[in-house]
């Protein structure tokens, strides 16, 4: 079976871990963590990058930084991973789901303004498949209504919108280094703070609500409990692994993009015959080939496609069950307006294997898919 995902390892991870081991500093914020922070700040332009245990915990930090109160609202797509909503629901806020665009499958910016109420505090955008949302419009709406923009950039490391790296356009951004993402550490993530506004408090929240980071920089002479917080920082072993990946990020990105292009070239014939719809990449977006997906005409067609691919030895998978139709989404959130595109995409989308090394199997995958679509 050709798997849907296979985590890529550069070959230098264990060497880095051996160094961390030799350094004898195993808790967080050692030399490797600092190097990862510097890499992220350089590559995104964020004022402050902070490694976390996951994108989920970075989103939770953003919710804490927003000081959300019970009943506050956060606008987001329903077509996303549960953590986008859970992070805010954990603070008692209500996820307000807005439909997505039929082309990029991202939050439909034309529907956002109508969903704003006096309780709205933030917009959480998700850059699906590493393709940017229409950020200029979203930032402009947020500015006009005094809302904060949080980017769930879990899938979007190294992607850009009009040349600007994703995750550092809104006030805060959350990245994931889960093994299913492009740059990995098993579990892992980072919070990006675009400018200094949230940076210092983010450090405090991440260090159990203490000013420990300032203490280590010699800015205060003792450290103490100063705010709400938790333990959001990963240990050095995780950061050491991640640094090996960051050192090769450019090559990983190029190889993934080459695979994505091969899929897209192959799939065009089926799109021309009206059998599938291909991903749309707007001109202003440079993506990171996080995912290659096809949109089939119906749920039945997709179910048959996945079964036929499996019979040919290729694992393909669908994606999100819309949050507005999930039990917790119905209990904790509410949809604003129709969810037509969300529901259709959830039924019709299928993801194809995209990982470093799948190059050797692409001809098999294409043959299997040609057969499944014939
Ligand atoms: C993967 C993913 C997450 C969760 O990332 P973790 O690092 O596993 O917490 C959140 N949002 C989106 C859109 C994702 O794709």
C-alpha cells in the first residue's frame, strides 16, 4: 500500500539530538529552541516566534492573549480542524462559522462582515492547503471593526500572500510541526506575534504565567507569577529535531512543489473532461505544496474513488467533517448563514499522497487514478 503520508527525515535529526543530549540542557528555551525562534523570525518577519507543543497550544495561547470572556465570538470557517474552534471554546468564546470560497476553500471574506456582532472579538482564518486567504480584505474588515486577526497557519509554513509570509500578517499566527505537515518534529508548533504588542505577554503565558524569560535575559532580578499562563514550551530534544528540518526547509519545499506540479499536470486531462476539479491557486499566493486534492462531483463518486484507489494499493483520504455539523460544534458554536460550499467540499474532496519520496510511486498512483476515474 502506498501510504497517504510518510514523515520525512533529513538524516541529521539524531545528530542534533545527540548535541542537545551532550549540552545537558533538556528543558525548554535552550540553544536549539533559540535557533528555531531565530529561523522562524527571519523567515516570517514576525517580531517574536515561540515554539509550543503544537499548533493547538499556540492557538490556545492566542485565545489567552485575547482575554476572551464567556460569550465573546470568534469568526472562523467550519471547514477546518477542531483545534481552530476548541482553542477559543476553551475560554468560553463562541465559534461563529462562516462559509468558505468555492475556489480556494478558505474563509469567504465577502461573508465575514455580516457575521460581526457587538460580541465579536477576533477573526481566525485558516490557510487551507497552505494557500492564503484573501488577507487584504480580511485585515481591512478587522481594522474597521476593531477585531484581532489570528491566522491558523498550521498548513502554511513558507507560503506567502503578496510576498508576505503567512502566519505573520494577522496580529498572531499559529504553525504546526505535526508529522503530517511539511516541516515536522512529531508533535510541535509555534506562535508568531507579528509585532511587539503581544510578544512579551506571550512569553509570560507560555512560561506558566511567570516573567522567567525576562529573568533569564537579566531584565528583572527575580521571577514571579505575573499573569495567567500554562506550560506551552517544548523541550530541547523536540527543538533539536525541528532545527534539522528547518535547515533543509527550502529543499523540502522545492521537492514538495515539484510533486504538486506533477499531480496538477497529470490531473488536468481529467479536469478538462469535467471529471474532477483541481485546486485554485490565486496569482497573489505562493503556496508550499502542503496538499494535493481533487474535488469529485459527488459523495458517491468520492467514496468509489477512495475504494478503487485502495483496491489498486493507494491510500487516499477525505478531510474535515464540518465543525458546524459536529456534536461539539453544534453545542459550542453557531453557523452564520448557509454552509453550502463547506458541506459540498466536505463530501467531494479527496487528498492524494504527497510526501518526500512519493516521486517513485507517482506513475503507479496516476495509473490507479486514471482507472478509478475512467
Ligand atoms: C494540523 C492542524 C492543526 C493542529 O495542529 P497540531 O500541531 O496537531 O495541534 C490545526 N489547524 C489546522 C488547520 C491543521 O491543519
